[in-house]
């Protein structure tokens, strides 16, 4: 059974997103974390990811080094919104050799989702819009 924890940074929309992504992405879902400019918290870690990193402590060690840089997301989001005529930035998607990272923003916090490379980004994006961003509308 994967590691799961309730949201304390984003709140109920992140919990709803985590539950929905477990259904939509299933075995492709690796990690869900929430973060703001000062902190992060793991919400979901798949069993195989924890096993590959020596347990939950190993995943948290990886996350500690990773999330030191994610405060830049908020700066980049504001910069892009000021520069482009296309509107606000809600989601960043990064394709890597062995996976996909999706970072979805609310006003002051965000959710990080790591997926297997075979995941459907379209399904994940629709799920994000329906759960994380829908309460804002």
C-alpha cells in the first residue's frame, strides 16, 4: 500500500487531487507532494518508488534536495504571466527520459506530481483542472 498523508499546505483540493490521481494515473503515479515558497510535504509515494530509494526516508532525502529549488516556480509563474498574452500559468509539465513531472499552482502553493513516462498527461491535466483549480472558479 502506498504512503499517503493528508494535505496541510494546499488543503482539501490537494487531498481531492491525490484521490483522483490514484484512479486516473493508477500504476503510473509515483509521487505527489505539495509545496509553497517555504516548505513541502509528501502526500503520496508509490511502494516501488519508496523501495527504489531505500524507504520513505530515502524519498524524503531526495525531496529535500529537490524542493530547495521549487520556490523558483512562483517567480517563474509571475514572470511568464507578465510577459505573455496567454494568461495565467497554472501548470508546468516537464518530460524526462524516464518520467513526467507536473507542477500545478494555486495562488500561493502548488502540487508536484511525478508519473511514469507512460502516463497520460491529458488525463492528469483534466484531473488537475477538475479538482485543484475548480474550487477557485
